[in-house]
């Protein structure tokens, strides 16, 4: 069975539907990019997948091999979060909370996991630094390390390169691709169409026209042709 299956999914808030009749699957090892116009329901979909919002219709099926504590999440940052007065190590370690159960403390294994994730993201030299003193690219690495502490199998990313300079953006995409190559399933919201078709194995396009399939199928589709070529869609 797929890790995640969405059947006839309708998304929105109150009674307002922003996306309707979504059908797609996410299998182990996939790199799915969710693209589409502003207001097409991308973030609402991600919150629905995380069970943070109820669907207005249809259903989300989670495969038996995927537990709730095996999914990591990197949301968009708010200005308040960017000014959070905690150390890098403290923030990354907080990603292990889902592993603690009823314990009010982190054990040795969880502390080692946090250190491993810090090292994996190349920020060991920042471990004792205050998070709010870091650059945007460094902060995103910290948050990715935090999400990685929770992500045993699946990592959900909501525009992880938003606001980053070109060098930090390139570095972040490379890190995400390395995680996918190591077996972590990626579901990422992106406005960067060129990066989506470069890195993703599958594309889910939301909006007036919808598409789900492999990246190669998307490139050959009418909707992919329009947004990538006729519309000059490096970003949408």
C-alpha cells in the first residue's frame, strides 16, 4: 500500500472549497512537488495531510507502515519565529518531542539523534549560537534539522527556500535531494517551477486545472507546457 493515498479530496475552510476532487498517491522514496497559483490550496492540503485540518470531503489514507511519529514538518516561518531566543541545539532537540511519549525529558538516544541531524545539516559550528542571530539560510538548516529529528520516513516542506538568497536556495535544494536519495520521502510545496521539475519525481498541480503524475508526464502535459513555457513560469 502507498504511504499516503488521497481519494476524492475536497479542501477548504468553513464551507469554502479551495480544491476539489484530488486523487493522488505518495509512495516510499517519492519526491512530490506541490505547485499551483496562490490560493489554490497548497498549504491547506499539507495541513490536511498532517491531520491539522479536516477535509471537506473525501479521505486521506495513511499506509500501515507509516506512523504519525514518522513524519517531519517544516512550515513557513513567521516573523516571530525568526526572532526566537533559543539555541540551535535546543531548537533541533525539540524535534524529538514526539519520540518522548510521556517522558518530560530527552534521553541519550534522542540527544544523539539531534546531534546527528545538526551534523548532517552542516551546522555543528552553530550549535551553541542563538537562533535569532543566524542568517535566513542558517535558520532554515536549523529547522530542517529539527524536522529531520521527527522524520523517520516522510518530510513535508512548505516553501523551504522562501526568502533565501540564491546560494542558500541552491544549498537547501541540494540538502533536500540528499535526504531523498537516502530514502526519505519528500512532499514539498514550491513556487519555483524550474526547481520542481529538476528535483521532483512527481508533480501535483493545483488550480483551475489539476494534474498529478511523474515529472516527465507533467512536462509533456498541456498544463505543464503552459506554466513552464508559454507562461514563462519559473515561479507561480
